[in-house]
C-alpha cells in the first residue's frame, strides 16, 4: 500500500478500507491526462519562480519518462497505489529522488482529479463525435439511394400516409445531428481549467492559472475555486446527451427489429450482423439491434446514478464524487461500441424496396389524398373525410385497394369524383405532391440532401 497522506496516522489502514477507498483500478485509464496536467503545473510553477529551472527539467523529464514507459507497456500501473495520482507521484520520487516531492506544490488531488477527468472527457467527446459523424454519413448514403423507395409512414404503428425511405432516414439524420450539436455544446461549456482551485480555497502560491489553462488547451481557468473542485455538471450533461443518443439508437433498433421480422421483411440484416439459434436451425436473429436497445437502460442508469450521487453533497469535494468515474466510463464505452456496431449493421443492411412499396399500397395510405382531391374540388374537408371513410369501408368489405375500386363506386358516394382521382391517389403522386419544407416529396428531399451535405462539410 502506498499512500500520500500517512503523516497524521498512527495505524495502518485496514486492508478492506484500503480496497474500498482505492480508485486506481479505474482511474488508471487517465494516466496520460494526469501526467500532462502535472507537466503543465510544473512549467507554471517554474515560470512563477516557485520551482527553479533545474527542478523543472528534472521533474518534466521524469514525468515524460513515466508517460512513455506506461504507454509502451514497460511500466505497469499496479493496485498497490491508492489512485493514479499517487502512482505517478510515487514513481516520480522513486525515479528522480526528492525533487519529485515538489511536484504537488500548490495543488490538491481535488483540483487534480477534476482536471484529469475534464481532460479525459474532452478527448472522449471528440472521439464520440467522430463516430457519430460516420453514422450520419451512413444515413445520408441510404437517403441518396432511396429517394423513390416508397413505404408506409406509421402513426401508432398503423399505416398512415405514404413516405419514402429517404424521408424516414432523414428523421434520424435530424436526431443525430442534434446529438452532435449537444456534444459540441457540452465541450464548449466545460472547457475551463480547474487546476489551481487547490483543495477548495485556491492557494497562497502566486500561481498563474491562465497560463496552465492555456497550456492545456482550455479557454481559461474556472472562476470559483469551490465550484472548480465540486462541479460535475459537465458529466451529467454528457450522460444526458449519451442517454439521448441511446434513446435514438434504441428507437432505430426497434424499427429495424420490426422491419426485419418475418411479417414485415422490409429489410434484411446482413449475416455478419446477425446471430443464429442453438436449437432452431432456421433462425437469424437481430441480436445487435436488440443489444443496442438493451444497453440503453444501462446508459440511463449511469445518468440516474450520478444525479443521485450528487444530489445531497455539500460543497466542496466529497469522496462520493469518486463514483462519477465508473459510470461515465461505462456509458462512454458502451455508446462508442453501440454507435460503431450500429453503423456497420446499417451499412450492410439490405432494404427490400418491393416489399416496402407493396406495403404502402395496402392499408389505405392514400386515403388522405383522396379526401384532399375532394377538397380541391370544393368539398369541405370534414365532409370529404366522411366520404372517403365510406369508400374505405367498402374497399375493406371487398378486399380491395382504393386504387382498384371502379369509378362508378366512387361516384355513387360522391359525384365529384372523376377519372383523374386515380392519378391523384397514385403512390408516387401522393408523395411527390408533398413539397413543403421537411415533407417527403422529391423536391423537398433533394433540398434536404443539399442542406445535409453542406452540414457534413462543416462538421
Ligand atoms: N480518487 C479520488 C476521486 O476520484 C481523487 C481525489 C481524492 N481527494 C481526496 N480528497 N481524497 O475523487
């Protein structure tokens, strides 16, 4: 056991307490951020005359050596240290002697861990955002290939009105682009440097906080030292953004599972992204989509757990806050995995255009257009709705579609109908007349794609 704080203690820490308290098992993942933060701290201490240049060089060389050795696998981070901060400091002292003991001047583990976590999360946000970008490109690709792939649009999972697959995918593009903007927004708001907040009350050394903030790529230092060490809002914001990403992926997964079902057969998930059954030889299951849907609960759990951890904490730092890490790491790892797999599944998935179009032709998805036809010929909408309702009933009795009902039957219910009703309710026409902004008509969708392509160029 190697601890930084033995001085005022007369007994060894109980083994169980030590294990319970330790965080090295999970905070070792930000060793690089911890060391880079320390290097910036030392540069600032030297610039301010708190360390001399020889000490500075010695410490920085020592720290760089540790960073390289851990990264190359020459130095193992072991559980005999309480946390990553203790590991780095103890290893430094081991390697360069007592000069290493000056590293922690004007710093507390409270501002140190706040810094490490922010630096780690900033890096992860950029990685997440890049994976999201690939997914957005996959969605655009499907849109471009399916401007004339007609399918039923649903409400209440009942066939409602005809749309195209491009239009349906466009809805997901909108969701994922909001996710991208949320991530950027969080990055912008969290990008202030807590280093120099000390334990909670700053420090009596003449630290140059602006300088360390700049060295580490922050927009500036945090503005209140109590908040600097006790703020975990950015993690809650990230977990909330990740929860929303998972909610989007989960809805998409649910649709893919339905579309891939034997009854729908709108899509076929590629063999490489499906799994079989140990007993039923015919089965090909959409496990990836199901797992993505399933893991959503886990990410929501992380958000709930951290909100609950934070709700009763008095200012400033409390050890409870150590609990922020495993939740955040688990959520980030899972979302990265889900986004990547989902993209692969999507890119390799086959869309069965014929099945989609056939489905749109059944189920009276053009009934609204038949009513609109009457309205365009002067019938008030409410009456038109009633007339088409009667026609639908008649079709249902006869087992036919509106398209195949003879004109004479139309005219029995309303003489307003003429031969051109059949043009008006043709699937393609129903879709292509919808050209207001955001609608599925070809003109609107082409416009949307132009906007999306431009959006991606600036991503
Ligand atoms: N492992 C701790 C954490 O993650 C580091 C900060 C420890 N600070 C302290 N005062 N015990 O929060």
